[in-house]
C-alpha cells in the first residue's frame, strides 16, 4: 500500500511540474509579444521572466521553513492558490510593473511553494531508487516545456496574449487537485517519532555523516546499529555520534549546511549555471527571430530543447542509480557541455533550422541530466533528513542566478549592439560553474561509492 501511495505522489509531482514549468517555460514566447505591446527593450521585458524565476527559486528557504512547520500538502495547496491568483489577473495588466508584480513576484512565489514541496516529497517516498524517481518527476518540467510553447503560440494567434493567459490560469487550477493527493512518507513518520535531530540518509541501513570540525576537516562516521541511540543525552545536539560532542556546534540548520564546504561549492555552481540557463530560456526565442527564424520556429526550437531535457532528466535519474558512476563528475560534465553549446549559438553556420535543432538537442540533453541529478546530489551532500533545507538554500542561489542572467544578458545586447553577446555571457557562466565544482578535491570527485562522501578521514 505504501509503495502504491509513493507512485501516486510521484505522478502528482510529475503533473504539477508539467503544468507549472510548461507555463513559465513558455514566457520566452511572450517576450516577443510584450516587446511589441509595450514598446520596450529586451532587457526590461526579460526582467519580468527573470523576476519570476528568481522568486520561484530564491524563496526556497522560506518554503523550507513552512515545510517544517506545516505539512507538505498544505504548502503545495497554498502555492496552487497563490499562483492561480497571480495568473488570473494577468489579462488585465496595464503596464510592465503590473506584470512584474503579479507574474514575476506572486506567481513566482506560488510556484516555489508548489515545486519544492511536491518534488522533495516525491524523493522522500523512495530510498533505493530515489535518483530514478526524482529524475522521472523532473522530466515532467521538461515535458511541459515541450508541449506548452507551441500551444501558447497557437493560443496567442487565436485569442491574443491576454486571452491566452485566461486559459493558462484555468490549467494552473488543476494543481489544486494534484496537491490534495500528497501525503507524508514513512520516513517522515519515523522522524516525528524520533526524539533526536540526527542527520540520516536512511532508516534501514547504515548512515553516513559528514561533520565539519573546527580545523576545517571533515570526518565521515558510520552508524550501523541502535547502539548510538543510548548516547542521545540531549535532543538539541547536532548528532548522536559522540556523547561528548559540543552541543553549541551547529545548533542551527543553516550552520549544518553552510559549514559543509562541498555543499557550498555546489550551491555556487548552481548559481552560475542558472545564469546561463535563464539566458537561453528567456532570450533564446527572441534571438531566433533576430537571425531570421519565425515565431513558430522559435516555439518549435524551445520545445526541441525541452524535449531533449525531458529525456535527459530520465537518463540522469537512471545514471544516478549506478553506484560505480560518480555523480559529481557527471554533473560538472553536463555543465561543460551546456556551456559549449551556448557559446556555439553565435556561429552563423548553425543559424539554419537544422543547425539550431542539433545544438538544442545537445544542450537540452545535458541540461536535463543536470536536473535529474540535482536532488540526489543534495541528498548525497547533506543527507535525507536535510533534503528540504538543502534544496531550499540551493534554490535561493539558483534564484539569484536566474534573476541576474536575462537582464544582464539583455543589457549586453543593447550595449554592444550584438545579439550574440548574451550567449557568450551565458556560456561563460556555465563553464565557470563547472570549474567551481572541480575545486572539490580530485580524490573525492573520483571516488566511486553508493553514497557520495566528501570526508578525508574515516573513523
């Protein structure tokens, strides 16, 4: 019965991501329409989408806090309500600040509540196959990116961009039904019964702990039996590993996370590659029209990249389940490939429909693999019990990246009077993100183990 509910929740999370990302990933099509509607430059119009993605991501810590205080279902329902309100008023927009407030801020916050609660919960329902499940659920976001851009382009032709917003708001209301299906996982029930605040990866097997010491080193300690439970003299201590542990060390979740240097590097990596990803997503469709493609062809190219990302998300989930593959190395490799793809966009030889399709397929595949590995890497770095908090702070950094990328890319286009400048900027950010993750010691990156560990000594 529990496995059946796990499948139901995974399907619900998949459909939630399909709807919400299908809507927001289509905003690149609206960028073309809104430039004509409000007679504004690319930098200003693209800032609407960047604010949306920014709030969708960097409100992650707030969502994590709510998830600790109330049920994941209530958080998801709140997100459904807020995002539906934000989308419903968009057809009446009189100016750009109105769009920024209701689509950028309000809908962005609603989607943050929807995404983090449903996605994290789907991962908590599975332990052995968590990577595969989260990869499949993540594929829902890319599948939405396949279906919605051509659909939005058709709706705009039939009903105008304002009329199309009514239909998208109606579709978004379905997330209320999907959010109602969510329920707590068995591992969450076990945590509630526990009187400690131990950082665990699973309940059934051994647990790997990564504890930063005052000298900057990391000690990896493995708990295999219930023997350590007799040592839990204080429920407010950081771990139950050592009875003599200093209770003042790492009392707050934020300290537990940000004293983990590899996790810090991972968040910085995600900030940088989100700069490049947001440039491709929001400025890509406009770029296609500037080099001779039609709006319909721009929508098709957006769908091609998202279709490849859908497949890549599943591939990433499958590869993440193979214990002899280092997920960290795989992740930074996809960053390198994505960055090279963005740097290739300005080459005139690729400005045919076939050339753009080829680059978008490769970019989408590498981007999808990154998404498929995202939550499992967070679990590897911080443990299962801190997935929600780890994802929350990770989204904060991702949001900063998406907030900065499109406006700055649009500004470079206007300043240099070259449409290629944004892609040089986005590609460089991608490559830099891979270099940041390479800072993790090579011997740790090349370790092949079921649970990724960043320790340098074992006790």
